[in-house]
């Protein structure tokens, strides 16, 4: 008996000890152990669903940058029946080989058969993403034409950034690079453009691919805002074409910029930046306009002229002796371009001819005993102030003051003629724009609003930086001087009888390696022109700056920058009906009915109420309304019923109504053109999935009703 008890006790002890080990292991694993987890062991995970990045739009709504949908083609090889698969796999392989051209049909066939045997439910097809039209073509291939439920066809949408106008304003529109760092509008407004990603559960399949599961439980993404810019595509194209044409005339240019600003608002209508690339071509790769601060040259003489007049020292008739074109002051000889100089002239003529000697003398005569007064006057005119622009990359202006380590006896006369200070082209333009605007300085801006589905959700707009940079009487005098530069002075080559231009040429040497000229006589030049038009009632202000590489030749603003300004101004003048005299006729006026687009009934009724002849339409007050011709060829308004089981028609609607209708029905929309919708793909009435991409084309060609 004792022996039995001893054996049972022994077994009990072993079981108890084993239980303690198990419990100890459980506690260790639960609270103390850190187990290595391989990604290969994970069957499920949470993945982000990419939100559609918002578009960057021109001021008229045309797309400058947008996310275009592309598709990864996949196949659920389990879905097709063995009979359907075996009978058609060779034909499918042949079609895929012909379409993608990346491998023979035999290779495609072997891959598909192997995937079928492995029961691969997410087989990637092809060597690239395809666009929407290509996707529709692939849908018609053998097996795939049976659809998702019988043929196993799967399309996975990916979005690619597309710039419809190529490199137009590319540096200002900007981009996000591969590591997420952005520049331009894309970078500055990335928070709004990128939207909010969704989330979905994905499952690892054989072969290592991940497939979404439980789509009904996915959190859908919120697409990004569209950013509408101030850029005018037509003016932008004119500026780029003019600048490229001028740069092509000499191989010595290193870079250039041109900016066009709307006078009353400060809205930037065009901005182009050219830099010579290693292949000799010019491209948008650096934003000179806002980021490159240089000595402005003679365009700065306008600021000196304003200071002299505003402080009561001179008028345009005040005489000044420009001598023989040479003037020694301290350790420097100031000189004029014209051989023999200008002799005894007045301030107006000195400005028109851009005399360095005259302006250096004027600054020394009236400000040498109070240099700070001159600098304070410049600061009061907001020259060089930081703009806090709505895009990144703003360069820092430098305006020295007496007492600074860089200030010397020569600084005052050098500043007066456009040296010894640093300004970006945008700083100079903003100052000229203030002169054109009656003294009111406007903040330059690039973005008008943020919108979603065509509806504005955040509006930006004009912002004053200064109510008046000087007195009205001074403005009137400098307007006369700027007009004189074009009619009598260094800008005479661009004077036009059709419309008036006012402005100032600028020529400056650019310092390099700590000097303006090297031991072999090479120099770098900056040729510029800043001005506005039409002179009497300025609408646009612009600046053009061209930078050279090292050269022994001379480059002047009047002969190199001014022609670019003129080409841009000509384009704007030719396309702006405000400056053309209205046509007059003697014929009898005829009554015409307005052309009315289909759309929201409530808004359409309000619009029709503004027209006397519109009562005949008798439009419904609620829902949607469309306009058709009846049996007598008469235009009538009828209620438009939205069909829920097919693609609704947006033909004859404006963009806003078309986007509202389609996107509220669950479709994604791409569009091009402006005006009314004239084409819709897929066609209205088609039976398509709610996530389908609908492409609409708009046109401004209206027929009279």
C-alpha cells in the first residue's frame, strides 16, 4: 500500500511541476516577452485608401494639375469555371501579349494556368497601369468580357499627377517629390490638396499579394480641395512664348523671369521662370521671380525720383548737370552709357535717359547730410518689405541703413541708381504696381480660393499693404516721367499708337566672385523692364528680367527686356475687348432670347426672371430642369427626372451643375474645356457602376435661342 501511495505521490509531483512550468510560461509570454513578428506571418492588416488629390486650377477653372485615374488590371483566377477558362485562356493570353507587348502569348498562358492551379485570387496582369479607355478595351478580352462575377476581372484604381499644359508655370504650380517634400502651390497647399485617406482591411494571399476584404466596412477617403489660382493661361502662354523667343536670340543668357500682375488687386496673372539646362534648353526649374534677390539696376531710379519729389527737393523741371558722362565721387567714377554725356538737363530728361551721373549727383546733393532720411523714405514706400506670400520660396530683400557695417560713403549714390541693395523681381513689380494703382500697394497673391465639387469653401482675395506710398501729386509727376521713358527715352522702341505704355528700363552688372568684372574683362548683366498699361487707366503691371552668363558684350533693358514686355502687352491688348472701340451699326435691333443651360430649377427660375423674353419658357420651380425643342421647333423647359438605375445626362449643363449631379450620384468626374457640357462618356443612360469615371467635355459654342 505504501508503495502505491509513493508512486501516486511521485506522479502527482511531476504533474504539479509541469503545471507550474506551463503557468510560468504563460505569465512570461503574456507580460514580459517580446516576440519577433515577421510580416510573412500576418494574414490581415489595415491599409490606407488613397484620397484623390485636388486639382490646381487656373482662374477660369481650367486644370493646371490634376490627379488622373489609372488602373492596375488584376484577375481572380478562382472565379472562371474550368470550361470557360480552358476554352479561352489561349485567346486571352494572345490579347494580353498584343496589348502590353512585354512578353510572348505563351508566357502569359503559362502564368495564367499556374495562377489558376494555385487559386490566385488577385493575379496582377501586365507590366504597367492603364488609362480609362485602355481599361475598357481590356474589359472586352476573352474571359474578362464575362465580367467580375464570371470572368474574374478586377481593376484597381491608382492616381497619377498630370499637368495638362506641360511645363507651363511648372515651378509656380510646383510638385511633391518622392520623399513628400513639395514646392510651389502643390507644396504650400499640400494640406488642402491631399485630402484625408480612408482605411480598409486587406488580407495576404498566396504569393504575397494583399487583397481588400469587407469593403462594406471600409472608411472611404475624403478627396482633397481644388485650389483655384490667379493664373491666366492665355497671359501665361504669352509670357512664356515671348521670353523663350527672346532668350533664343543669344546663347549667353543664364536665366530669365517675367511676371504680370493685375493692378487693382495684386493678383498674379502670369509668372514664368527660365533657367538654362545642361542640354542648352530653357526650363522652369528655379523661381527667380520670388526667390532671386539681386541689385535691381535702373528700375530703382523710380524710387529715388519719388523720394526726391515727395521730400520737396525737386520737380521734373529741376535742372541737373550730367556733364560729360563722368563724375568722380570719393573713390568711384560714375558714368553714363551715352558718349560725351547729357550736359545740362532737367530731372525729367535724366529719368527718361536713365542717367547714372544725374541720379548719383541728386542723391548726394540732397541727402548726403541726412542719409537716413533717404533710407527712411524708401522704407515708408514699403520697398523690400516681406510679403508673406501664399507660396513658399520668398527671397529676402536687403536695404542697408546708415550705421550698418556695409554702409559707406558710396552707398547713398550707389543706391540711388539701383545698386547696394537687393530686391527680387516681385518686390520691384509690387512697387511699380503701387505707382500704377495711385499709390496703393497691393500684396501679390497666387490663390483665389479653395473649392470642392465646384463650390467655393474658402475665399481669398486682394489685400492692401499700404493705403498710399506717397502723395497724389507725386504719383501724377512720376506717371508723366514713366510715360516719357517710352515716348522719348530708353524705352522708345516699344511705344505703340494703339495703346499707351509707361515704364522704366533697367541695366545692372551682377557681382560674381566678389567683383563686377574679372581680370579678363568678363561681366554678368541683368537687363530689365518694369511698367504698366494702358497708361491712363492701368489694368496690368509687369516686369521682365534677363540674366546673362559671363560675357564681354553689353546687354541693355531697352533692347532685351522691353521687347518681351511689349509682346505680352500686345497679346493682352489684342484679346481684351475693354480696350477696343465698340462697333456701331445703323441696322434695326433684333430681340433675341437668352441661351439657358439645363440645371437646378430654382436657380434657373431666378435667372430667367431677369429677362423679359424668358417668361415663355415656363420653367418648373423645383428639382432639375432641361431645355428641349418641341414639335414646332420651339424651345421649352421641362422637368428633368434623374434615373437611379442608369447614368444621368448632364448634356447642356454648366460645369457646376454637372459636377453636383454626377458626384452626388456616386460617380467620379473628369472634365476639360469650359462653357456647357457637349459630350459625356460613357453615354447618358448607360448602365455603369457608381464608382465609374465619367468624362465630360465642355464648349463655349452656344447657338442662339
